[in-house]
C-alpha cells in the first residue's frame, strides 16, 4: 500500500478499521488458547490463582457453601441489643 501518509482519508479509515479487527481477533484467539490450556489442566498460573475450585457436582457445591456460611455465622461477633453504634 505504500506510505500511509499518501492514503486518502477513506483508505486510512478502512486501514485503521482492519487493524482494529485484526487486533481484536488476535486477543480473542489468545483467550481461546488460554481457556483450552486451562481446560486441559496445563495452565499452572490459573490453578495457583484458583484455590477454591468449584465442585462439578452442584449439590456438593451447595453443601460446601452452606458449611462455609454456617462457619461464618458461628464465628461472627455478637451484636448488642442496644445497637452497634458506639455510645
């Protein structure tokens, strides 16, 4: 195409649009590759960041969530009857 400064405005706009589309496609492909690696279990960084993996069994997930919520409630400090604002 030659020197971009010699392009007509319409050509310059079309060239910039195509460049944005290609950049978006490259980002999308990179994300797809990352997701496929994660699915295969080869993405060690994703495994390290996900220390609370969601169980595949929805019922097990609900039981675990319930256990954790009950633990939070039990460990919470009691609230006085007079309110929680300092006097």
